[in-house]
C-alpha cells in the first residue's frame, strides 16, 4: 500500500474509534477462545455461539500485570505451551511461539520476557502502525536518491536462548536478525555495515558507527537512535575520541582496540582505504572544540535527527538541540514491546508538545484513572467514552499476543482528541504503589529545579554541568532512604580542586532538590517514615560503567534506558566505589574514595 491510502486508512480509523475498538476486542476473543488464561475467568468462552461483549469481558477478567503472567511465560520459555498434561488448551495464545522480546526494563532495570507469537492478526495491526509511521516521516522528508544514508545507532545484540530453545532479544533487534528480504533491505540505507550492528561490544560499536558515519558524511540524510540517551553517549564518544577517529580515517582502518574481526573487516571495507583529505577536514572542525551545531558541521546534508525524547528522555532534548544546530529533532511513536499504542502524526513538535494519536485497531484499550495529587491509580477502568481531557490514566491493553487487561505501567494524559481517537501525552512510568517514594515525574520535576540552582552556581565561577542522574531506595537504612546519584561533567577535577566549596554549594542544591520531590515524598518525610535525602556525586564515566555492569548482569538488549530508574540490581559496594562525595539534606557531607 502506498503512503496516501495508508494514511487515509489510519485517518478513517480514528473517526470511528469506539466501533473499531469493539471489533478489535471481538476479533481477539474469537481468535483466542481456546486459551487457558481466558477460560479461567470466562468458562463459556469456548462456545463460539456465545458472544462476549466488552462489559462482560471487563467484569469477568481481572486487571493484570507482568507478575500475573510470569509463571506462564517461564513455562513457555521451557518449551511447554499447554496448561498441564490433562488440559490441552494453550496457555496464553493459540498461535505458535516464535521468540521472546526483552522489555526495556525502564521501571526496575529487570527486563521482562515478552512472548512473541506468530499472529497474523497482530502482524496486520502492527504493519499498519509501523508503515504509517514511515509514511508520516516520508511526508515531512521525501526521499532523496542522491543523499540517502542513515547513521543509525542500533545494535542487534547477541541473542540468548531459553531452556525450550526459543531466542530472546530486544524487539528492535528482531528485524535485524530476520532473514526476510524486506528486513535485509534495511541495511542498504545504513551508513554502518552489518558487522558493526551485529557486534558484541557496545563501546566499540558506538565508535565504529561514528567512524563509518564520518566516512559517509556527505551522504548522511538522517541520524537515528532508539532513545535520546543513545545519541548523547555517542556524542560523548565523539568529543573524547575525535583525534583517534581522525587518525583511523587517515590510515583507512580502525584502531587496534577494535578486536572483533568481523567488525574490523566490515569497517575497513566501508573506509575504502586512507582518507587523508577527509581526516584533515574533520580535524579543522574538531580542533576548535566548539560542539554547538557539531552534527550539522560534520554532516552537511543531514535533514533530521530522530529518537525518543519524551518521558525520561526529555532532559536530554536541550543538549541534543545544542549539538544539532538547525537540524530538527524528530520525535518517535508510542510503541511498546507488548503492542503498538499510538502514532505521532506531528513529528516536529518538541517533547512537551508531543501528542500521540491512539490506533484503535492495534489492541483493545482501557484507561485506569490516576490521581495526580495522591499518586495512586484507581481500581475501575473506563473505555474511550469515559476518558476526560486533561485527566491522567494508566494504559491497559488486551493484545493479539496473549496479554489480557494488562497494565502497561505508563501514565498518560489525555490532551484532546484527533477525530474520535484520544490524543495522549506521555507523563511518566506508573509508581510502584507498595514502596514508591517518588514517581518518575516527581524526580524529573525536582531535577529541573536542581539544574536551575546548579546554573546559579555556574554563574559564581564553578562550571558545573549535570551529565546524568538516577535514583535508588536504600531499604537497609532505618527508616528507608531515597538516594539520588548524579554525574557532573569533569566532576573529578572540579571536586578535587574545590571540594569543600563544592560540597557547601551542592548541599544547598540538595535542599532544593528535596523540596521538589512531590507530595508522596513530602508526606512520608514529614511523618518520619523516610530518612533525609542522600545525593551522591559520582565519578566521571560512572553511568557508562553502570550501563556496562547492567548489561552484563541483565542482558544486552540495546534498549535499556538507565536514566531515571532504580539501581537496586547493582551491588551497593560496587555503586559506592563510583562515588566522589555524598551529601545528605539536613546532615553533614560523607566522603568516599
């Protein structure tokens, strides 16, 4: 289908959202009538002559979260797709299991296994979403045959295998591992060769992506990354290793640090021999150490930069803008590992104005009201007819691939309607009610205030720039304590040279940070249920080391978003080794080496 008919189909579907939702739920239930999970709650669902309407479905099947599926998913991973020896019904889906996707692990850094079933219905729904997204992009940026390369910081990580023989990978890696001609054609437009994308060392892959991008600089039409953080890390590598990159261009092969034979050979082929003139041109640019608009300077024909900049990625938007110059930053869509949710039809909007149009045929959607002041989620859902503009909700989905009334864990605000389809604004991850002190939204808002205070410190002659931050809850403290970890640019030098002065000023920042942590935190703090806030200033490069540690301990999914997440999976002693200084509100500083 060409772009115009496809976009028209999406447009028409948004005009009858409720009707398409009813048809989508009916289609899912008809197809999955035989699964064990549904028969637990709808014993008559096997009778095809007995229709199940939305009200009956919502009344009979309880809301669920990942933990409700964990045992079933582990059973599937072990190779058993049936409920037990005496029950021939499939567990979650009647469709054959293909593989598992890791979710991005943004809420707990413990990636979830999402089963991927070979569902023709789901493929059709996903195809409309993904092709629609591509059509929107082409509408804003029509293809140019003479400049067509994409510098894409993507990683088709080493896949693992379950006990039952099923492959496990990131959802974004699936097309890269597929043998279909359509998926393989994706590589023809990329600046980097397959050998880099399939590499086994992320740091080396980032470096080689940059090297290949520089070699193809005049042909680069776009720069892509799944998340803004991925581009920020690539830019840090560019700033720190530009001399080595220029040396490699001049010699015509990558530095000795790149030991992966397939990666080296593929990069050598892309470089096509020594590139002295090109190397000298880039040296003249980099030697000025003016990183404002650097992407526009080294890629003169680039038209856009695309990555997710909403949610926890929002804090990187201004930094990316600084490096992009006049090149527009293009937003992504609202697609999860479980299903597609909504499409971004106005991709040029900044993060705080990004709105996603819900796709009524992608899944069956419900909305769980969320209290903005109490930070709690209601118990009864509403459908599209019950949502109110300006209110916040947790998204609940019933998918073609085995999730029923499943809480995605995302809090969205209904900003309006596109025809009859809700326009969603992504707000934050849903709080973990049992022990959450602050929501992701609380932490983001508090850090914005903190950065304003830091800028005031900068005006006093201390050049302090926040690079990254994250949080963790210390349950070993009595009472429990919220810990926030912050990495500052050139923090090792600034703290060692002016340690005492820095601590005094940062303690003032610590108080401002604690004051902005939201009502849920303030209530617990006033009751004495939590200890004073602890802010740890990390050594330079700690976040990169944490990502490496996380990917070793968890999985190299290529989608892990470490920012604004809990680091409870990392050993406390290991974390503290990364710390330069710790400041506690209403308390004196504690120093660690």
